[in-house]
C-alpha cells in the first residue's frame, strides 16, 4: 500500500501541535486529534520518538505510557495519581528533600524510588573526600544551584557522623539484608510481607524462593530454534504458554543486530499484534521481530509493508 508522505508529515505535525497545546497525552487522545485509528497514531508516535521529537514516560496510565515534548517533563507531575502507594510515598519524600541518600532509606522506599524513573535521577557523590562514591537520588526538577547547595554539605561530611547515623537507623545485619533485597529486585508483594513481620524476624528470615515456572512446549521449541540459528537471547522479558517476549541478538553482514522479539503460537497474526510489538520495541529503541508458525492476516500484511524497515516478520516451524 503506497504511503502518502505529505499526509504522513501532516499527521505528525498535528500530533506535535496537540502535544504542544495539551502537554503529555495518551496515544488514544492523539488519535482523536489526528482522526486516525489508535493503531496508526501509535505508529506515527513511534516514528516521532525515533526521530527524537517526542519522549515517552516510564510511568503508565492504565497500560499505556504518556507521550510528551522535550521540555514538558514538569507536566508529568499532573499524573502522579497513577503511581502506586509506595511510589507516591517515595515521590513526595524526594520532592520534599530534593536529595536523598540511598543508604539511609528503608527497603520499601529504595525499591519504589527505582521505579519512578521519570522523577528520580541517580547521582554518585563522594562525601568527606573519602574516595568512595555513594548513591543519591535527585528530584528531577531540582536546578543546578539548588543541587550545588545540597551537595556541598555532603562533600564536607566526615565518615564518623555518617557511620553514626547509619548505625542508629540501620543496624549492620539489617543493612546487609537490605542490600541483598535490592540486588535481588524484591517485589512490592514481598515487601508487604516483610513489613507485616516483626523486625527480628525480618533480619533472620531467608528470602522465599520463587517457584520455577515450567516452560511450555512452544517456548522450549522456540529457544531450540533460536539456538540452531545462532540467535542469542539477551534478556527474557516475559514467558507465557503460547507467547514469548525478549531481547535477542542476530549476526548480520553489518555485525550484531538486536531486536525486540515477540513470538506467538497463533495461526493468524493481526494488525494489532504488529502495532503492539512495534510500540513496545520503540519504547526501548529497538526494531521489532515477530516470529510465529502462522501467517499475517490481510490488514497485518498491509501494515507490515508500510513499516517493514522497523518491524520484521518470520514464519517458523516449531
């Protein structure tokens, strides 16, 4: 299906004008402004993101991120009600203090603050000239002058007061447990369980083992196929009985090429499947690759022709 470049550019300009007037918006609202289907609006947004003309939020409103223009970051505060309870707590604490020492936070806050990437900026500071960097979190709207005034006292702190405060609020065993929890990417559910237990039990109790999910035949066959083709799985993002999502690396004549892989055990792949894959891939700045033993339906074939440079399709026998 031929592409009307003038019309495509016009749609992009309408999207940019709408964002300029209304601020961070969901794809469905931008689709209404351009009088396009949500599927095609998402495709144009992916192109604008790839061109660096729009940004995508880390936070989700429902199941979709917000799209906004560079310079509209402060307007993301209008959507903090969509954060969960722990993330809101971390947000308001960081907004009040403007700079937080990661080591002095509770495990719950330390996990939550890592989740609010739109609002928390990590910094490495060396207090007291001791030569050891420490992790701090900066509130995203803190300007350079404010940050300088907050950092200077940190640089002149001596090691003794830091240890004293640390011991008062975080005993050695608790600190070691916290570090272990952060490294293992503890979940909010596990945190809730730990909060409901007495403090001595938290220190002594070993983390619960996560039950290993038995891979389905489809996933096993897919991984065997990838191995046979010398395709490396860089990261597994999600596995289901008949679906697999991950990051892969493929050898090409130009070197290693990375893709966001969506593999589905379906007889027919729809246009919606392609749009979803492309949107997810663009969020992490990667091209998309669809693998399936089935075929593309008619609408999906037309969509694939229009976007084949950034979304690939491969029919496989598994």
